C-alpha cells in the first residue's frame, strides 16, 4: 500500500490580498513534510473557473516547484483535462517536469464532466470521449517515437519530432479518472491506471475495481506500456483525539459536501437539458438533484462519518481500518485531500504527522512481515 496527498488548492472566502498565494506556499511546506513522514506521492487536480473549490489551474507549474523541494516523492496530475489541451503541449510540459524531477512524474488524463469548464475553450460535451481516447493514443507515442504523425478526428499531426523526451522509459505511467463504467472499461483496454473516487463508498469502488481488472489484463496500450494499478482519491482528516474527529472532522466533511452542492449549481449553468449527451445524462441528473438540495433524508456529515467508508476521517486506528477495507478489494494507493477548505495549515500538518506516525508504519510493518513469511516459505 502506498500513500499520497491530493490537492485542489481550496480557498474559502473571505479572501484577502494574499489568501490565495498563502495556500500555494502552505501546500509546498506540507508536501516537503509529507516526504519526510514517508508519503509516496502528491497529486494535483486541474480545474478551471471553480472559485473556492479549486484554484490550481496549472498543476504542472505547481509540481515543478514541488520537484525542486523534494527528492523522492512522486508527482502526479489527476488529471489533465484532455478536451481543453493539445497532446503535443501536454507531452512537452510533462516530459520537462519528468526531467526536472529526475523521473518522478505520473500523468492522469480525463474528460471532465462539466460544460462550465469546456465552453470557454471551444469544446463540446459530445466530443469529450473521442478527444480523451485520441489523447491517450497520441501522448505515449510522442514520448516513445522519434518522429510521430497522427490523423484523427480531433488531432491532426504531421510528422514531427516532439522534444524533450521524458527521463522515465518507456514513458511516465499514465492513469485515467474512472468515474463511469464506460470510461473504466476503456481505461483498462488502453492500459491506463485507474484513479477512483471514494465518495461512492465501498461497494461502488469495489464494482469499479472489478470492472477495471476484468479488462486491463487484455490491454492494448498505444506505446506498449501497461499501468495496471489502482488508486483511491479521498478527503482526509486524522487526529489522535476522537473528540476532534467527531467535531472538527465533521465540520470539514460538511464543508466539503456543501461545496459539492455549490459546484453542482455552477457547472451546468446556462446549459439546455435537451443538449446534454446520453453519456452525460447521469452526471446531469445527479448534479441537478444536488443543486436543488439539501433534501429531507440527505446524509449529513455525522452520518457519513459514522459509516466510515466515504472519507478518510478518524483516529489512527479508524484511518488504518479505512485503508484496509479498500486494500482488501484491490486498491493499491490512497491519496488524501487533507487541505480541505477551512482546514488551517497546522491542521493539515497534523493529519500528515498522524498518517506518517501511525498509518504508514502499520502497513510497512505488515508488508515486511508478509515478505519475511514468503521468503521463509520459499526456503
């Protein structure tokens, strides 16, 4: 089991002249500390026009700064929004980051479920799947072929030598956000790793992992490299004091849930329901219900924490059990969004400390024991 941090750069209001900038600098300090505490990776999302929820619209630049303050921790983008980028731009920027980090980059690609992000870039919802698939075909070839050419429906590339090349060979691991069944299946077929959100709970994650495993064994990746790994993205708050978990932990989870409702009110703004493509209909209906809430019977933060399966919130023992539940179904990495909106820098640093002092050593000790037992069996 590997452990990572996940960042949106969330900036609650009210804003002062340096509020936004301070969040970036705090993240850099938190990530350096996480490397000291044994974390394996840090991941940054990419979102646009999403005030409060996500101010990190250029994750590769943020990770370039991280690369110069760390030496071991891997650097992931979860995910590059394929419908608003050209794969040649992404290839050059990710290869440069891979060089600057001495070969520590992971690259996720995704479609985005939100027209609010797409419209200013001239992309349409009905084109996102095709653009994502072509992106997944082109990107690894730019890194592994001396000269590439490609003629697709969305990208037309005459013969060109794309430079620089990444340090990792054959290329950095590629991942996909797996939020829908069709994307999960196609990610497996393309040999992309699976990034899965925890908000659906254990059974939803279990179904996604099983679906992914059923297809990735027959993968046909564009450049021959299969990344057959799974990772869980979640929001986390860990504390030794159960009272702090039930009070402050619940406050942070409630803020997170309330912001999801605010997101739903924003991202479909101005969209005619009749124009929503069939494969986005489920997202649209989910968000419309969220946007019109809260509704009687909707879960509160206290209910979610009591279930203990959707967010990585708890005492050290509870946080260990959370990871073990997902490990049992095949999850190999857990990324924690610990810099949740209102969480102070000191609170985030404490969560990192608790995970580093209790959770990571628990799994490392278990792995060492299993390795010793396997070696003894071989002898």
